[in-house]
C-alpha cells in the first residue's frame, strides 16, 4: 500500500508549474494565475504521512468504497471490488483506482450526484410566484386546455370549454411549441395569430382576467406556434382547478423546472468540462422547451420583443446537442444548453452570435446620468440570471447575501455585543447595527435591483416601457422600489434632487467607483454580471469553490483560519486545473491525504 502515501504525478506537475517550494512548505504571495481571477496565496506543500498524523492508511478496498460513494453515491460493485482485490501491487491498485475514478467522472450517476449537490449548494426555494391552491400563473401564458372526448373537437386545444363544444368553431392543425414535430389541432381563438387586439393592444404582452382565468385580450389567440399559451387542465374558468405546472413533484412542470434549473446548470458546467466561473460569468443556461417558453414569455412581456414571435427557439433543429446525459439531444425532456439572449433579448450575451461562454471580457455599461439612449437590458450572468435565481430570491438584498454566502463563502452573523455603531437614520450600510452585514451586502445588492414582478408579469425595471414615469398599475414592485431605494444611500447613490428630476436613476445597478466590493472597484458593468466580475477578480470565488468541492467530495470543511495553508494549496490547485471541477476532483481523490486516511 505504499502508493497511498505518495504524491501523484499530477500534483507534482501542478506544484512545479506554480513554482511551489517543495522543501520547506513556505507560503507567500503569488502572481495572478490564469485568465480569470488571482491566486490568493502560494500553496503549501502536500501534507505527508508522519507518526503524529492521525488516521491510518485505508486499505485499497476501503479507499475504493469511499471514492465510489463520493462520486456516484453508491458502494463499489462486486466487479469493481474483485478487480481491486486482484490487484496485488501498489502500482496495480493505483491503476485500478484511477480507472474507477475516470469512469465515474464520465458516468450518468455522477451527473445525478451533481444535480443533488446543486440543490444542496444553491439556496433556490420553490418558486411560489402567483400560485394559489393548485393553480399556476407563473407561466405568463394564456390558458389552453385539451377538449374532452365527448366534445365537438376531441383532442383539440381550445381557450374555453364553450369552444370545445361548438361544432362551428374554426380548427387549424399546426406545429406548436409544446408538441414540436407533431402537429396538433387548435380550436377557435387558439389558432388566431393576430398581433393586435380589438382594443389596439399588443396581443403577446396583454392578458385579461386574473387568477384562475388568464386569457388573451379580445381578438387575440395563442400567436405563432402557440407561443403565448400554456396547456392547462382547467376548462371551467372561475373555479379552483388543478393546474399541472404548479406541481413540484413532477419533473415536467414549469414550477419544478425553475427550481431544477440552477442545479442542472451546475451539473452541466461540470460534466461539459467548462470553467466553474461560467456559473456566474456565463451567457448560457440549460432548459427543456417548457422552461424555454417561460423565458420567452418573460421577454415578451416587453412589447419591444415582438421579434420573438417569429423565432424558431421551439423547433428541435435549433436545439443544442449539449444536453444532460440522461436524455438524447433534441428531445422534449432533455436539458439543452441555450444562450439566454436567444430566449430573452434583454439578457445580453455580449459574445458573437451562437457562442456560449463566460469570461471577464463580457461587459455592458450604462449610466443614465451620462449616457444617451435607453438601457438595452442586463448582461446574462449564468445562474444569477436564471428565473429561479431571480424570482425565487425575490428581493435584491436577499439575492446578494445568498450569492455572497455560496460563492464567496461569507457568513453573516450578529456583531459582537460590545461593538458600537452610529445611530441608524436611513442607510443600513453605513448606520446602525445592520451595517455589520450590510456593509458587504449592499454593494452587492445594487446589481440585483431591476428585476420585479406584478400580476402575471415579470419584467426588468427601466427596460422597454417599464419605468417610474409609466409604471403599470399591476406592477406592484414599483411601489416597493419607491420606498426601498432611498436616495443618498449605498444602494441608491443619487441625490434627492436628481431623484425628483429623474426617478429612474433609482434603478442604477452598477457600483460607483467610490465604493468597493470584496476589495474590487467596478468597471461599470450593470446587473448581476457586474457583481460576478468583482467576485471572480477578487479571488474569493476560486478560494470558495476550492473549499466547497473539497468539502463535498473529500468529506470535511476547511476552517479558513486553522486550515489556511491547506486552503491556499487547494486554491492554487483549483486555478491550475483551469477552474474545472472534474480534474480538480480527480486530483483530490487520487492524492489527498485526507482521502487516503479516511479523515
């Protein structure tokens, strides 16, 4: 078992590449490493076995068991155990362990473990927006129901029970987003592709009714490809029906998909061998067609996005082949990779068309105090601009605090009782006991201010027609924003005079240069991406992810104080891996002393 106490060749190569001191294990500052972020400190040497080190070396089969439980959530199979027991030399045992790890990192079970880990790591609660009882209006779509067998149009799709019963109701057979490649029959108004209602309103962004009876404005239908509608189980409007998309227990429901999306994106980034920085800097997400429709409906609430009506986002020929390993590409249940701007034009890609990626070069700055024209939107920022990441964490300070906890490993705890603060007047970031946490939270929160909801609408404040000057009556966040975004505070850095003259300036969502976040100064990038760029540039993302993955796959958390040298070493190793999780995890399982000793 001598191989278990030695360093693997991969670790030696990493140490040489980073210029680590192999003899004295001396820590010191390092130069920036790689294209994104910086190394926090030089890595310490890999701990070596000694008489004082606790824990005996695990047997080869015990080590195998620990590895398979970590990567696959199961003990080794009889075949794997037999192969390890048949390996009689340290070199053969090392080769067998390496083979198992490499196979596991490409297995479907590993993807499923990662999805579970995503739900554990990412604090996305259930998406309760506009749900009551068993009904769901979070789709922002008009109700469409299947006509029963005893109706005049059995199996057809209609917007009311009356149209199902009416033999004279027009019927058209066509391709639709919820049944791509398998044409369905739309009955009555459902087949209407008119873009303007009888009252002159935009059909794609206007609804009538309310909870339990969301319908298109008079003269409107489901639009091209039925993109404005969603299949409901409701045919008796005004009652409390059971709406399938509200069910969290069903993977095919939109509400469940919103909750799943961030965890699936985490798993996707890892199995596709992308840098983990794509989680916060990327221009893409993953989504089945039903979730893609939700993005399109969110975007279509802005009537300036009418061009989406002619988009082919719902046709399988446009779907990416980069999918989860549990499904075949271009199938309706697969989680396909998709660039967010292709579904929501106001979630800006800032990369060439069709290119999925993420890096510090992506940027979009807009200061309404200086720049002419209108804000085009906010740059997409990986899971920080997913519907679950924005809608389930419904307030800007909650969003910021959660992402600081997850990706910067920050903890928000009460201040020591003997600490004294200036009296609170209006700014929790600079006054009162709250500043103990808000000093960090508010400079991050400023990037999450524009996303709001009201009625059956989700929108971006200050984008398109949505402004303080013409805030729609149903858009309740505007009233909260007027009270919450107080001029002269860290989160609303405008004067009271400017606020009166330019109310939309309250929505400024980039960090002014007289403030810092994680020791970084903003380059002016608006929205969550501005937060992400400072997070990554600070090095805190690297340090935190190295720690998070070590905890999950090795089995214990590292204390930033007592384990500082070990954490320095792991951070350097993570950066050297290209910030990719799979090679980092592989190296941990092959060479970490904690794994070898069962610590």
